[in-house]
C-alpha cells in the first residue's frame, strides 16, 4: 500500500511511487519461488473461484494466486492508482486481464469496497500499514464467504544483502542501518512485526495454520538481486539516515552511488536474507 506524504510535491510523489513500484516488481521477481511455496501451502480443500489481494501493489500476490489457481478471478485492491495501472498492464501482457479486477481504495477508510464475497483473501506486507488493523480484520471477516480463507503474509522488515564484514572500513553497516530503521518504524509503523494470530482470533477467525518461511538466495551474478539490494538500501536509508553516524551515512551513500566503485551493483557477494511469517485463518 502507498501512503503519500502530504507535503510532497507531485514530482516527489511520482518519484516515490516509481521507486516503490520498482522495489515491488523486484520483490516479486526475486522472491517468486517463496511466494509460490506459500500459495501451495495454504490449507484449501478446493480451489477458490473468487479471490482478493489487499494492498496488492504491482501484483506479486495477484499473479502468484492466478498461477496457483488457474480457474479463479482476483479483485486487486490498492491505494495507489499508479500501482494498479502497472498491474493491469502486466495482466494484459500475461493474457489474464479478464481474470483481474482492480479497485482503487484506501483500506483504512471505514467504508470498504465490495470484494464480491471471495473464497480467499490474500494480504502480503499490507496489514502492518493499517492504522486500524482490528477494524480491517473485521472487514475482511465480513467480506469473506463463509468457510473462506484469509492469508496474512508479513516480511520481517527489510531484507539483508551484505556480508557482516562489509563494507570495507565500516563492517556491520547494514545491521546498524536496520537497528536505526527499527526505531523509526516502531514510531511510524507500530504494527510491523505484530503477531497476527491473536488479532485474527479476536476478529472471529479460526487460525488453521502458521509458518515462517526462511529466505536465503545467492545473489552472485544476479542483476535482479543487485537492483533489489540497491532499491531496498535506498528505502532503508530514508528510515535510518537521521540516526546514523556521519561515517556510516557516507559509507551507505557510496553503496548507493551507482557510479562509485563501491556501488552495491558492483558487488559479487550479495545474498537475499529475510523471513516471511504466514497466517492462514478461516471464517467459520
């Protein structure tokens, strides 16, 4: 989901949206295998016919669901019109546009869009953005068809990419950036890292499955992983910059400078390391 800063100019908002869209596209590309493993794990006895992807971004979950359930249709919901435009373009390119309906809506609004009584609702890295998660969970519960399944997928923060010894002269930089980012997000995104199990139960769901998926992808020689690292570290900088020592900020900016010999794009020792937590909850 996208939340524009009220004081940003239109150009800045477009730049932010473009940058976020690229990260979402790279996330879909790099983590595709792990996303597919999650859709295969879901406790379903029959294939869903109607699905919804909440906070769909540029469509990572939407297309994973369409691939997994070839007879189903998806209602893809996001607060960013640009993300939805990109998703529709991808759907046309893949020849599945007739199976996708996009809805431009802010899921923090009290009035929710009509999701069409889906059998399966998917929310990946979107629930923690909700200002009122309890209300959102109740809305999902009420929207689902009886017996329908709700899958909540959350990343454990930004992925890690660098070895602990990197960069030269400032080893451990990435962990210090993550520590600073965690303090920022504790204030601005308080529901990130939440245990959604009790919250789902309180909203009337029966939690039928919970798992943690460990991600460790060797990025050596992968242009996609390099670009994913660049975009992720750039967003990490936005959250961590104010709390970093000047020497750390300088080292981070060298990693982000694509013209620098120290650029993250020039490294051959990158790995993608993160975890995804998944909850599968049923409406009785």
